[in-house]
C-alpha cells in the first residue's frame, strides 16, 4: 500500500479543521430567519451554575438576538429609560448600545453608544414599548453590521463599531416601540419601516442610498422572509393586518408586488414573522389566532389557487418554526404548546406547559431534536421536536430574574441566550 507523506496528512488535518469551524450566525432567527438550526450536541438542561460556559454582563436591556461573526458576538441594548417599569425615569436619558463580546471567553470587547432621536415611544407601563428600544437583531454580511434603531434610523458599522453610514427611514412611533429586524438580499438591505413610515424600504448596503420603497405597509411588526419558490426563484414575503389581512409576495430586487393571499384577520397589527419550507409559506398571528399555509410563486390574488389550508389556532406575538413536516409554537399568553401537521393544518397536539410560563414573547427555536421556548420570567421550556408532546426540561437562572424576550440561538454546539441583564453561553462542560 502506498504511504501518504506525513506533510500531506498535516495539511489535510489543517484543512479539515478550517472547514469544520462553526458557521457564522448572521441574522434574526438564524439561517433564513426561520428559527431552525442544524447544530447538534446542545444541552437540554441548565441553571445559573449548571452547563454555563460563560456569562457576560450587558450594559443595558434588550430583546434583540445575538449574531456571531468571526469569533465575536454582537447584539444591541438600551439604558437610561424604562429600565424599571415602576420608575421609568426620563426619556432624555435613553441611550442605545451595540455590544461586542468574545465568542470563546465571553469577555466584553467593546460597547458603543448611540444617542436616539427624540421623542421616542413613551413608555406607559407593563409590556409597552420598553421592549421596543432595542428589539431589532443586527444582520451582517461578514464585513459590516447593519443595525435598525426605529426612528433613529439604520446604521452601517464596521466590525469594530465605527459608523460607515446612517440613514433616516421615518419619524413615526407607536406605543409598542419598534420591532422587526433588517434582512440582506445581495446588495440590498431590506427594512420593514411600517411603524416609522408605513413602508418597506430597500437600501444599497454600501452607501445607504434608497433603492426601492413599497408604501401602504401598516401595522406589520414582523420581519420579512426570503422564500425560494418551487421554480427556484426568490421572493420576499411579509404578513400584513386587515379585514382580511394579506400575506404578500414581492420581488426583492424591485419591491414589486407579485402575489397576495388572504392572511391574518386583524385590523390592527400582525406580529409573528412567516416561515417557509420547500416553497410553502406558513403564517400565524392575530388576536383571533389564525394559522395559514400558502404556496409561494403565484401571481395576483392566489387565495383560491395557492392557499393550502387555514386553521383557527395561532399566537399573537411569537413566531412558529417548521421541523420535519410539522409546525410548532407556544401561545404568548395561554402557555399552550402547539404542533400542527404542515401538510393539512390539522392539530397534532395542544398541551399547556407546566409550570405555567406566563407571557412568552420570544419565538420558538428548533435544533438538535429540541424545541427551545423561553418565557419572559418563568424560565425556558425544552420540548422534544417531534409530533408527540414531551417536556424534556424546564430551566431557570436562579440568580438572574430579569426579563427574557429573545429566543435562544445555537452556535458551535452551544446555546447563546440573552436576558435583560446578561448574555449566556450554555453548553456541556
């Protein structure tokens, strides 16, 4: 047998290591914005002392999720106003932050402050706008960070936090603050400015110059999703409220409307983002709790031709996930976990989580055969990602009772999870 030179073996080993480095986590809800990951080896149980790799104290509150670029974790926070719901303080003290943490050690590398354009949404107590001052997850192309701070605008930063450009995208505010996250498509940065300007806008990612703008986008608190049709074409899909509401498919290059389908029946707003698999779009939402499946790739009103099913179950805030032919989510107030058959919309199970989770605004995340469902104050529930209800674990941080509104995300066999107080790396030691 021919012997392989030792030097060749060495270079093969180096290349193998290079190509198995964990992929970056670049946007809201991970790859495609779908809340799904192929990561494995994730732990199901943790506490303040169990399976915590590191904990990083944050300079402020926030409900945005973390992203990972080149060995660094980035996320946003706010401070100075509405930190304490019983004593919100003065809006003039509001400050926003972009934070950079070393992925391996959890060391805070830098934190940059961004003064808001005032007046912002006034905080009036409870779940009002305190979750809207730093709720937009950054997106990255690997070279720059793109940050959306509502009426304060869109920022392009380099990976050291230095401003490259800033673009105002409207001055509107609402009592719930700003919510959705930007999306990258080729050279375009697409931002849902429904609250700020009743629009969906695409900016040139290099300059911040407006490329296209679609108006009449009202009451949409969800992040648009790029969907590949059965023909291999890419469409931008968003859920809009109305009587009835609309699910809209657009050309991401131009913003031109391609198709519409009767959607979520709520005159005021739609919060959950759509998800998609194999060219099928799934939407939930509305105070009437509705779930809909529609095939992308149509033209005009496709309600009769492309809508596959409609079911009277849903969630008013949290977004669903798709996994192996089933759709999962947790209702934001009742604490009921749902599993629907993606083929026909039939309920597979609906089970109330125990202990009761209370309010759940974060979206379900699926990876490694597990569903991760984080409540605001009563811990994270881990369910088996299969069409049979099974609670695997209920986890709480004993020494951190701050709010959780961001979904856990998976990276390199570990979970990244943020509370209002800390960012955690969770994994087997």
